[in-house]
C-alpha cells in the first residue's frame, strides 16, 4: 500500500500544480479587466474600440402616430429608457473627457438614434453592421462577422477611441463567449495590439457610464 501511494504522489503533485496554474491564469485574466478609475484613465489615453449594442428598443415597430419624425420607414426605434440612457451615456463620456472621435453604426434607425441621442456626432453607417432581416432570430454570415472582428482590431488614430454601434446577433457571431449575455446599450471594450489581434479589457453597461462620471466604482454585475 505504501508503494502504491508513493507511485501516486508525483501524479497528485502534478495535478495540484496544474490546478494552481489554472487558478492563476483565471486570476490573471480577471486582473486584466479594467473597471472604475483605471478604466476611465485608459479610455482617456485613447487606443480602444468600443463595440456597443444599440440602446433599449421594443421589438414592435411604431405606428405613424408614435414614430419619431425622422423615422419615415417606421423601423424599430428606441423606447424612453433607451433614449434616456443614451443621453446619460453621452453626457458622461463628455464629462469624463473620453476622446471618442470615429463613430460607425448599423444603418438601422435604432442604432443611429442611439448615437444621435448620445450627441456623439454623425456616424458613418455600414451595411456590414446591419442586422439580418429576421432580426434577433436571424444569423450573421461569416464574412459579416469577420468584418466586425477586423474593425475591433483596427487601432484608432492616436489619442482617440472608436465607437461601433450594432446589434446582438452581429456581436455574438463575431466575439462568441466574450459577448455572452450582452445587454441593450452595453459595450465591449477592446484594445487592438497593432498586429492584427485584440484583447477584451472591459464591459460597460449603458447605465454604468454616469457612475463612472460620478467617480463611483462600476458594478461588477
């Protein structure tokens, strides 16, 4: 029995070391995610790409009576929560001095409206950022998903950040597990390495922007 235990000891030791390494890797990954003041300081320096889902929007299209004056095609548009949160986000970004210069968007009204309500300038729109005709239930093709991944890998002009506004299916098809559970108005913050790669460094919910501006720590959930 003693010899048997002696033979197992190296194996148990190896498993223990492996488990410790795995835990260490998990801790290191968590440590790399930015929140609160370090996140704000990083964004102020520029060099980040924010991939954001448009603000809150009901599934149903508006009637002519309830449509925004600019929504002539009667597309889905933001609800009051979406408009309020987009406005608060834009106000917080300006108060924090975050240099978002390039803004690109899906041509969908609710995506462009998100940028307009946030007062972040007129976005350039791209069909590659559009949702499929089936909406949330539709699938995004590999070429379209690759387009968004490539956009996240593009280093913004020095000292600035880039904002990309699109839809849930596009974000999930492009970033997989990194986009799990993404909410309306939530942004994935990527740091391009300038070599064709990128790292997810933060996730910012739309309602957290005013908290960042107030100096309060960002909630972890």
